[in-house]
């Protein structure tokens, strides 16, 4: 057998690329890359989902739009249910349904994709009306004046007329009792709350404007509705003090009681 050898020139002449050829190649490569990026981000170029092997378009869809048709509807929920409890190795695993990207489709993903709608509630104004009706219906009437405590401007002293001369929200009856209590606290040199002053109130009708008390002043002989009030002072071991009042703002200190 005769062997044939390829003879080469003793010196190879390497052709050096001209500068303009190298520059053109670089421009061409960068142009191709730019085109690919444009196609990807515009949604024209399709990438294949490595798990489901279905074409997936790169676009800005809503997270709940699993089938990528532009809307979140019942078909997306059906697709999710099909993928529920499936992980990446499962046949029905859907990467889009895996909202938290932990590799498995769970109820947690469902809540994220399809948040539970709050149950219909009664409007706040109607709810307040219903609550007020319930409260009024169940409210007691301690003073038996026909006005339940929740609506009574003086719930512990009978005042059917609910008169409130100064419009401060406290009925005149309660106001005169409070005035008498503050007077006693002042006489004792302390604060009503600190002294622990409580009261026992008895409804009476005084025979004159002096409220049934001996007075040097001339008293009008007119029937005057009012109260006999006995204050008990806890700080003094339960010592009692008597006041006579009308139903507005007049009171008389009678004195200590045995």
C-alpha cells in the first residue's frame, strides 16, 4: 500500500481579519441579542414550561389568570382544582397555580390567587339600629318612671318629664342631687368620690317652698315636689347626712342623722 501524505507549505500565511470585519461581527451579535430580548418581553417569543411542557407566553397577566386568557374566571378555578395537592413531579402540576413558588399547589396558593370574599353584612347604620332596638328592649327601668335606663337622663331618680333645663344631658332631678352631694363634700372638706358618698333618695311632696324645713325666711305656701336625700359617707364609717331638695336646683342641708 502506498501511503500518500498531504504536503503543506513550509510557512502558513494566516489571514488577519480586517478591522471593519471584526466591528461588523460585533454589531451583528448585539443586534441579534437585542431582537431576542424584544421578542421575549413583548410576548411574541414563546418559552416552554419545563414542568408541564405547554407553551407559556411572557406577559403581565393577573396571578389568578391560570389559563392566561386575560380574565380570572371559573375555568381558572377548575384548572387550579386539578392542580391542587400536586407537586412538581405530578402530572397535573401547574407552575402558574403555585402562587408561592414552593413547588407544590396547596390551599395556601388558592387563598392567594382567589381570596375569599367577605360574607355579606348588614349595613353599619342598620346594624346600629338593630343593636339599639335590642338594648332598649332589654334595658331595665330602675326608677319605674316609664323611661328605660338607656334612654333615661336620670336613671335612678323618677323623672317622667325628663326635664333638662340646661341641656347638659343630665336631668334636672339628677342635677339637684349632684349639687347637694357636692355641697356635702365641701362641708366635709373633701372630694365626693374620695369620701365615698352614696345616697338614698325618697320622693316626697313638700308643703311649702322651704322644702319642709324650719327657716327664718318667708316661705311660699305652695306644694313643692322634691326629694328627701340621705347621703352616707364611707370615709366616716357610714355616717349619714340629710338633705331636702326640690326637683330643679334648690336644696337645704338639714344635718347629720343618727
